[in-house]
């Protein structure tokens, strides 16, 4: 299906939804009671997406926020409240109906917030050719929109272009656990449902890394739909554009604390738990940010850790029989590869089948933030429990 045809069908679908009230994509978890205090009902009833943009929790007064696929403006108006009257918010959308509703309500929201004028501007444009100047955005948000763009890698490059050095993104989108087949890719209706355009998690995160972003990591994930054995699920991801000139850090070494026994970062550096690794200024700047900081110990001189040190962290599986329930784990950053203490090697975005004992490990506080868990079983599983190998390999 030609790109122009895809874009027109998606735009027409959302324009129709805006006029009929049709629900699109998957449900979000907005605090509607709070939003109703300053956002008109006309905007709230046409708010679509697959997750609440958690990145707005990181906004500071005076920052500039960009919303890709701003629709009726709900996320822009919440960003407006958070950045305050000295901040700026830019919303981009390709659908005139949505833009008309958003622009009409901008002044109403500003008045409800007590601002002398609206700090929100809505611009017509495409996600892969954004009408935004280079290096001007502190935070990019997007709620189940990039999925709709035929050329996502171009969108990722545009995001990197407009981000300030030191800027960041937090976006929610639908991804798949395996490549979407051509019969779905050419299904126009399922494009509007955020299904046909879904990349795998591996492809999605790789595209953002190729664009220049670093420190990509998972904020939240949840299942969405299963079609012909393909699992579509929602993820909210965050990443950074490092400053052009990195500030000098006192830390010259980083020692992996765990719970991973070994990890490989996006720059190709390997860290072994307990063994200090020399840092470049760029690596020091990156590892000092969430979610890396809690996983490492930083020092001016090499510092080793051993099992007796309370800063060493590890989670071992119980030495009991386990069962296979159809669960798969997908590493969602901030590393390209990570090893646990039971001989599993997790590669970013790739589903790895896990048994009940490994699932219990991955649900602990140290592991859980870094994984999306899917169950591929089509019906309840009743297999007998089995014992792990005597050498320690699980199942």
C-alpha cells in the first residue's frame, strides 16, 4: 500500500472518530477527574492513545514540550499546566478536524489555568517531517501515534533533530512480538487500530538507537491484542539525547552492582558484576541518569565488589521444580544484552521463553522494570513440574 494512501486513510479514520466519538486504539489511564478541572469535555472525549505519557512527570517549569500526534490536545494541555506560563508546548497533527478542536480550546484552557495567554501552539504537519526547529525541544511525548507512520525510522531521526542536546523523550506506542505479515500490513482498517504498522520491540528500539538516542528503557508495558498468533502490546519508553559537550564528572569508574551478572550497553561496552569499568565522560553522563544509576557504583578509583558486600545484588531462582506456562520475557533496555545468574542471555526486544522459576526472578524489584512479559499460550497450560539440570541450568 503506498505511503500517501496509508496516511490519508489514517487521517480520514481519526477525523471520522473525532466527529462520531468512536474509541480508537487501546484504553489509557488518564486521571479524568483532574483533567476535567481545566480541559473541556470536547477534548476529553476524543482522547486516544495506549498509555498516559509518564514523561510529563519529569517536566520542569519553563521547559519546551513537543507532542507528536497531538489530536484534540489533551496531552498538550496537561503539559501546559506543568510547564507553567513561562514554558512552551507544541502539538503536531496531520488531521484538520483534530487541529480545529485543539486550537479552539487552547484559549479556554489558558483561561482555566489563569494564564494571560495560551502557551500551546498547534501546527499541522507529519511526524516524519516536523515543522519544528533543530535543537529546541526539552521533552518529546507521543501517545500511540508513531505506530501509524509508515516510515518510523524517519520519525526517529526527526525526533533526534528537534531535541535539545540533553533533551529526552517519553513515548507510548504499540509494538509486536514478531514481524507483522503482509496481509495485515495491507489492511487499511488495522492501520487505524495501531496494529498493521507495528514494529517489533527490537526494531523499534534499534531504530531509536540508530537515530542517536541513548539510554532507551522501559517505563511501563501492558498486553493489547492477539491476532493470528501475533501479540501486540503497549510500551512506554524513555531515552536521551546527550549534550554535545559532556560535563566533567568526578566518577572515573563504574562497577556493576547487579542484579544482572553481565550487561552490554548501547555503545558496545561490557560490564561484569563487581568489576570496575573505566568511564569516558560520555559514559559517565549516561550512567548517572535513570535507570542506570541504581545499577552501578561510581568511584574515582577502581572499586571491586564481592558477594559479601551489601552493595552487591543478585537474585537466584529457587531450587524447586518449575513449570512452563507459555511466558516469554522481552528485555526492554537499557542494555542491548543482559545475563542473569541462571545462564539466561536476554537480548533487547527478543522474546525468550521462560519457566515459572525465571518468571519469579524477573518479577523481583531489581529485574521487573527492565522486562515486558507476554504469555503466548492460547489456552491454560497443565504441564507437570520438572527439575532443573544439576549443573544449574534452568529447565
